[in-house]
């Protein structure tokens, strides 16, 4: 299937590509399957940019986190395996509110514009070119998706940090920009540290409560 959205070989800037993609969303409800059909296999990284934008702003759209997180994970698996993206029917056909989704995507465009200003194609190519590097980046992409799906959605920045990592990966791989990809790895590491602090702090709180209300002996 051929993508109807311009990719990195087009003269449009990345920001323009994403703005065109948002403007092209149909009215009414939209499904992930219809978005995939619209972008095609060649546009999966552009689609990834779109899917991460909703995590860049403090707006909750019911069902989107689960659907988009799982979709990004499957995109990463598709890139790793070199096979076409497969989506289970429940994920592919679940309706999403197009109007609210479009507003959230437009709100997240600020992050694309920021990255577009600092991202330069074919910079530090050693971080994006080569089979081993590609394997490592795809594994990091999958890790970012798993971190995004971690059950910490009610905690501030728990979706923003892994979402930013995935956005950097997608932009870096689209532009062949090793610096953007490096930022993605740093954001993944920051997410792991943040979650570790959350889990460690939560464990201390639980221990304190147990000792206070259920003392030994």
C-alpha cells in the first residue's frame, strides 16, 4: 500500500507534512485502521509522530492512550521484524472522536515545531545508519512504547516523557538525524529513572503505612 502523505523524500518540511496529515483527517469518528490505510506502510513514522502528539498536552481523550500506545508498540515490532504492520481487529476498528483528536494533535504541534527547528537531516549519521544501529534504535523504540503503556497515566509526565522519546525517535528516523535519535534514548533513560523513583517512593509509603497501622509483634 502506498502512502498518501508526503514522506522525508518530499520537499515539504516535517512540520508541513504533519499539518497536512492532521488537516486530512475525516470528519466524525475515525479508526486506527482507517488512519493506517490513509498513511500506508511507508508513512508509519509520520503516523507515529501523530500518535505521540496526544501525549504532549494535558488533555485526556477516553480510549486513546490504550489504542495509540498499543499501535506504536506494533509499529515498533513491525520495524524490528521488517514485516507489514498488523493490527488486531479490536484495535484496528475501535472508533475515536475525530474532532477531539484533531484538536489534541494541533495542540501537540508545538513539539513538532520545536523539534523541526533543531533537527537537521543526515546529522550524526552513525547513530541512524547500519544494521546493528538500526536494530538498537528499533528496540529502543519498542521500549519507549512499553514505557508509554505503563499503568502510571494518572501521574504527571508519565505519558509525556515516553511520548517525547518516541517523538524524537520518529523525527530522527524520518530525517536521518542522529541527534534527535540520541534525544530519544535520553528521554527513555529519563523515563526509566522517573518510574524507578515513583516505584521506590511508593514502596516507602506503603512500608511506612504498614509499620504505622500494622506494627510487628
